[in-house]
C-alpha cells in the first residue's frame, strides 16, 4: 500500500496544502513548531479514525476557518486507486470513500493502513491503561472494519447504560423498577458486544507476541523473559481465573466466547449495587488493561529508559508485521523518532525502514535521519505552514 496524495484545507496550521508521494522515503524537515507533525496527524486521522495526539477533532480545525478537509489518494498492492475525503467541523464528521458518502466514518478505517512511531509511544508501556487499549484497538480496527463497528456500538451502549445509572439515583421509587428493567436490557447488549471485543483483543495480542519477543531481543541485545498479559476488569470475587490470559499461554488456556460471556455477566452482577451508587459501568473492555512483563517485573515502573524504547520499537515493528499479513503493507510514519534514539536503536530502526515500501519521516534536523529520500522543507509564516519540495 502507498499513500500517493495528501490534500489539506484549513487543517491545524495549514490553510491549503497539496502533496504527492513516491515509493520509498519522504522526509519533512523543519524546526520544531512549524507543522511537520500536523501532516502525519492528518494521515493518522484518516487511517485510524482519530488523532494520535488528541481525543477530539476540535484542535484539528484551523481557527476561524471552515471547512476542514483531509483528502488522501491511495494505491493498493493490487494497483487499485482509492480515495478518502474526510470533512471535519460540522456537528458530525462526514466521509466519502471512493467518492461515495458513507453512513459512518468508521467505514473508512483501515482503507489506508498506517503504523506511526512517535516519542509519545512510550506511554503505551508506561502510561495509563487507556493508552494501551487505544493502541490495540487501532491495530484491530485497521485489520478488520467489523471490529471498529462493534467497538462503536459498544461505546454507544456504554454511554446509554452510564446515563441510566446516573439517573437511577434521582428517580422516584415507582420509576426505578422500570429503569432497572431497561438497565438489564442494556447490560445484556453490553455483554453481547463486549465478548467479541475481548476475544479479538486476546487473539490480537497472541498474534503480535512472537514478533514482539524476537524484535525486543534483537533491539535490546538481551534474551530476557517477556510476557504480554491481557487483564480484564473482572470482579475479584468472580470464580473466573485469568492467570493464563497472557499472549504466550498455551492454546488450551485461551478463554472461549462462552467463558468470556459468563465472566462478564457474573462480574456485572457482583458490582450492580456499586454501579448504581457511583453511576458508572465498572466492568468491560473500556476498563481492561494490558501488562508488559520484563523478567520478573512489570515494565511499567521498573523498565529503564533504554528498555522502554526497545520494547516500544519492537511493539511498533511487530504491529507493522501483523498488518502486512493481509498482503497490503502499511505506510510507516516516523514522527521525530530518530533524535530520541541511541545509536544501536537508530541503526536497527533504519535497517528495518530500508526494507519498507513507503516511509514518511518528520525531523527537526535532517542529519538525525539515517535514511535518504524525497525531501520537503516545512516552514510556518504568519501562523500558516507550508511544505515545499527541496530540489537536490
């Protein structure tokens, strides 16, 4: 897969920008704060359905300017030309895929596949659980459009259930019976949607694990134990054991759909009173976590800076390999990463990138990037960014 065209209108610091991409490496070079990352962010927003820097689209809109448009042209490995037009700034984002309006923006997720490396990636290992959930959901959504659809339905039912839980506390006693019947219906919907999400996440981790393990050993130069464990938010008093839900467990230990459903139902029953008191759903994939274990200790809180970078790079490279299994290698995006790496890790990443069909790199200093390719200078003037091709 190749990104062939990127057009921006009123996106962050860009009023108008049109770029065309060739095979191999494209470099965006310029001082910090000029708008390099904005270009990669636009690509990421179209690819995954969200910015890698913000949870909402509001920061992506150019101040006092409308509309905000991201348009990309794509060439698949089968030499098929595709296009995505994403319009932001209206009450609801609107999207066109190959010129046709789509009912949901999630319908275009994964059409352009990307893997983004950024210094913020360290948060996947050492940050909040939401960072790890987001990382895994991005991969699964790009591989299967159905995952993004189920995730969207789950989020909708979760919002409805939380809203009802908040209302329960203030309802008169006569209305609470009806509300609890509705809550039970929401609970069953939630379980029905949560079960395939959790199963897909566990399968996704198991798919990533072999590449992650070999990649970490190669990058770090160490041969220590590495475990990848899915941690569901089940109640402590449930009779479900999750000790073997890690990615390197035996196949027989992987929970079945029925076991996941039973575990969720039992745990939600155990926390029902607490949920009504707090007005929030306490069990489900929206509260699950992923743990990385190096040696005998969790990487979060114990790993050195070098170990964190080795693990993060191995994780992103493993992601790239997983997405490549579907016969359309993703576009690799590197957001000012080389400047953060020591010589060993820089050389390993550069060697890997040299084998990829397309890599798009941002950097403050060109000398930091051990890759040769088409270059653009990115400069901001009077608040407006512009990327201009550099002729050699």
